[in-house]
């Protein structure tokens, strides 16, 4: 019965796809179609998880001559072994998470969302409902940050940190086209430091690229930045770049640590508190303490100074406000965007109209949303429910109607 239904659905989909001519669709219809297929994909991956769970527990994989349940799943789904192992882990964890499993069964969670939630809720079951709810409103990147934060309070963080430190590596290999690839694993603080230095150099290259009208993507500029930093490290730079980053950009070579004052004093994080590098993840309080004496780090005591009251009547933004802003807006503030690379600081009320360089009047936007606001009459306002982004025709953005598409 189930198999018959499944076959009928698959046949329907197959004939729908056979007749589909996407070029004849309007943009709006194409967007609806994308939503529809995304829903089907979520339902299908939910079905795969449930079926894979039973493949494992029934031992049918053994009878079919596979070395493991994961090998069976990998072959059946055309994926590598690693993702298949992850799928089985998620499927198993969902068994004890009724709210999350219900959301998977009704096609509300993608497998990636389900995995993040399952791993966090396994350690803190009371967070399950809240995370499932958050998944429907927030991009995956934001959900991941939340889940990591929850995981950080649910286990011995220092032990986990030491394990990552022991497992650190940097590998390189050459692909068949001759390109050299890298893969590395670093502790969050060392990773954040490398990211900050590469990002600052990328910002400099991006500023030059904008001036010269080059349309090289940021990922390419980041690769150039890494090579330039390596060059600079191995010999003195004969042509030091005297032009710094644009004045409204954050001092991005600084690694920021966000830690609750109480946690810093106590030496451990309790529920509701954070000790993390925004954009990277939680770190043990011991590591934050060590970083606090390093000149490249600035520790923000979220309980100490009320930075929201600091205002500055000028076009330039003081470093203290930039730091507070980086901490407050780790991603583009437009609801549903989630971009964290190359953010630009926007005066919500323009400086020319008397807008102050105060925390209340500043927000970090991605390049695209900054451009829309500056040149296409999109508006941004701060409400009690957070930021509200309005398109020129008055339409409000929400995670459902992603404003980035137009
Ligand atoms: Zn954005």
C-alpha cells in the first residue's frame, strides 16, 4: 500500500518534470515551483530518514551484502559514506525527539535542520520545541549558531576544546585539473584569528576591486588574500598597501570574544550565558581568559558597559561602537538574509539627515541589501520585534518572502 502510493507519487513527479519548460514560467511561478519542490524534497528526506532507520535496525543491509547500514544507505541514495552515517545518526536521535520527528514527518524540516536540532536537543531536550519553531523562521546559519551555543552549555567544553586541538591539521592535495586544495581543522580561537586576518586583507582587496570596476567574486579575493598574507610572511612587502580599509568598515582583523561578565568571573558558562567568538562559535571560558591578554583580542563584557547609550555626532564611527555593532549584528540584519561576509555599516537614518553614529542608528547590512537601501528606496526600521525591511512597493520582508531575491 505504502509502496504503491510512493510509486504513484514518483510517477506523477516524473511526468511533471518531463513536461516542465522552466523558461516559459514567469519569475513568480518559478519561485512558487521552487517552494513546492523544496517541500517535496523535505518530505522525501524525512521519508528516507525513517526508512534508513529501519534498514539499520532490521539488519536487511547484512542480507544485502553491505558492510554496514551506512554503506547500504550510501549506495541506495547515491551519497558518500560520511553523509550516510550522519543521516543514520540523525534518524536514530529523532526517535527520542517527538516534536522534531513530527516536524520532519510533516515536511517542515530539511535534513540539515533536523541534524542540527537533533544534536543540540540530545544534550538539552528542553530546547527541542524552541529549536523546531526557530527553524521555520531563521536561516540555517542562524539555527546552527543557536544549536552550537546550546551544545556548548551541555557538555564539558574544555575537554571538547582540547580534543579539537589534538585533532588539528592542515592538509593539501592536487586535483585532477591541477588546482591545489586545502583542508584544515583549527580550534575556534585560532580559526577565528586566521579568518579575521584573511577577511581584513580581503576587505582591502575588495575596496581596490570596487574602485577599478572589477567583478571578481569575494571568494576569489579571499584566495588572493591568503596568498598575499603568505607572501608577506615570508619576505618584506616591497609595495606596502598604504590604503587602509574604508572608514565605515569594522576593524576586522580583531578577533572579538563575547562573554558574559558573570561567566568570565565564574570560569564556566551557565544556561542563558555565552562565551563565544561571534560567527565562529563557543569557546571555553579558560580560552577567553587567555585571549583577553592578547592584543589582537577585545573582550566585550555584555553586562558591563551600556554601549547603547554611546552616540557620536560624526560620519566616522568610533572603534568601541564598531566592536559593539559587530557583536550585535554578526549577520546582515535584514530578516531572512543571514549573510555574514563583507558586511557594511549602514546609517539607518542617513548621516546627511542628522542620523547619529549611535548604536541605535547603525546596522550591519550585506553589500546587496546596503545597495538596495541606498539606491532602490528599500527602508529599514527598528521595531520591538527586531528589524523590519520594507520594499519600495510597501511589501514587508519575512523569512518566507526572502527580500534578497528582489
Ligand atoms: Zn542581506
